[in-house]
């Protein structure tokens, strides 16, 4: 799925950044927790995959709440009620009269208050790793004391820029250097140290225990059984307070739902909202992914004008589709001036890239291409999975006019007559390990 555009809407005098993913029949507002950045989220292949899966059965609206990410940062000390207004604003912006609400951590507080306040606009409620109260009390033992919160803030500010809290937020990724690098950068891109401290103190003051019993829509409380940030007993407590709720405890220890078995989380949400669940694990296949894009497209479009560029792009698109079809492949998506195509094997994909290059050269266009073979998740005509993200990273490294392939592609084409030259060993952003890549001989 192509990365969605970031749009803005005013919530009072505050600009809220939001994105829309997918076009399913159900509107699903996704309220994230703590610190967020809707654009940098897509730099994580795990998070991108999670959002893409949600977008297969719903029209997902995600946003940066006031004070974080790409929304207005200088917003003072907003109340939970004011932050909940951000949900109303994005619903109005996308023309949604009623939506399901999916809240993680603090986002669950916002969604719960919205569901209780605007029942006519709430289809259903999904809470993951949510707290009903932000600080310890004799009858609420799962949260830190005010002193512990201040100590955590001091530790956070001292270690700002590092992957603060990931060991507890996602134990399965604690030793994954790519995930740690992304998490640290995600936090830095979401808020300043001062803003993060302010939001943490705000969350510590939240108490929605009196709100939960007034919620009348169907609700799903989903929690991983060993979540350190959202203990199971806390989830049971919350589910008992919501009249029409279902509690679903699933295996795992990661608080962040895009890590660990995200298929299980997505499947539970899909079944709750639609009554059906796609068999994600059973629809994984080995495919070769070919990604292409036009070199210097922006400069070319500016030079020849929009009308002529549109006509030229149409010719380019026809050429790509014809060549992919001729080599037994399938075009599955477009990326503005590029294509994502799949093949049953790598040899045809590499040869197709060369044929596309020759075809568009007649249009005085030049392309680059990236090819990788790996396990993909097939959803009708679309595909997802880590192999797609690896192919995209390879494309980003490809020189103009060249096809760059992974070591897997080179190894699988032995005996085909294709020739490759080492291009070097690369760090593919968001993908663990070092990757030797190879240039295909034209």
C-alpha cells in the first residue's frame, strides 16, 4: 500500500494532522498512545504492515493528537476532553457520521470518553493496553505512584533520544537494533523532551472509571497476557466496568500491537467488527517483488508541464503493464510514478525490468528497479509483508538506469544466464542485518 498523504483539520484553533488508510466499509478511528508521528510511523516495516492490514477491512483514520507529531505542538496543558475533540475533528474532516474507535494506551482514554459523550457517532469501541486511571490508588494498584512517575520522567529526559521504554513496551524487539533505532527516532520526531514530560504528567492525572459504565456501544477489551504496561488484571477491571464489553486475552508480552503476533490482534479486531476473519497466515506465498520508478520525474514534469507529463505518464504506465504481462507477472499497485509487480520467480522479474527500461527509453524516460524474493501476504490483488518493504528499500538504493537485486534473487537465478555484479553491503532502513546487493547486467 502506498504511504497515505498527511492532511490537516482544525479542532478549534488547533491544527490536527491525520491520514486515511484503506477504503473498507467500516470507518475505524485509530487513536494512538503517548507520543506519535503519523508520517514517521511508516518508517517501521512492522508498523506499516499493521496499518496496511487494518486498512484491508476498514477505512482507518489515524491522527497525531494535539501537542504531538505533526499536529500543533504549543497547546499548553490540554485536558482529556480537549484531546477528545481531536476525534470529532478528524471524523468531520473525512465525512464520517459514525465510526468504530480503536484506542491504545492513552488513546483508549480518549476513545472511551468520546464513546460515552457521543454515542450516536460511535459504532463500537476497541481498547488495547488501556488504563482507567493514570496513577496508583488503594483501589487501583496497577499504575505508578506520583513519585514513581516523576522518577520515570527524570530517567526519560536523561536518556532522551534513545529507545526509552522499548524493553517493556515490546520485549520481543528488545535486541532488534533496527527496531530500537526506529523507536528512538519515532519518539524524537513525536515530541520534545519537555512536551513528553508534560504529556506523561497529563496521563498520570486521568481517571475515567466513572465514564466506563456509561458506555453503551459494543466494546472489545483486548490485552496480551504478559503486557507489562497493561497488566491483564487491569484489563479485566476495565472490561467489568463497561456494560457491553468482551474481554479477549491473547498470547504475548508486547504492549505495542504492531510487534509480536500482529496477525492475531488484527484478526480479533476484524472479527469483532465484521464477524469474519481473514486467515492471514494461510495466505502467505513466496513471490518475487519488482519495484520500479521513474528517475527525475519531478524535474521532467516541471520542464514539460502538467498536461504533457500526464500523457507521458499514461504511456509509461501502459508500457510497464504490457511488459509485466508479457513476462508472466502481475501489477499489484502503483506508487505515483512507479509500479509494484509480482512474479512467481526472480528470473522473469529481472528480465522484465530490463524490458521495461528499454520500452520507456523510447519515451525518453529512465527508470531504476529493485527486486527481492521473499514471503508475501496476498490480499486479492494487493500484497504486503516484509518482502515488499525490503524491495522498496532496495529500489531506494538502485542507481538510475539500473536494476538492483538482493542476494536471494542472485542465488535463485543461478543457471539462468543472468549476470550480476556486487554493488556493496547495505543497511536497509528498518530491516535488520546487513544486505549484500547486486547490479543486474543490462
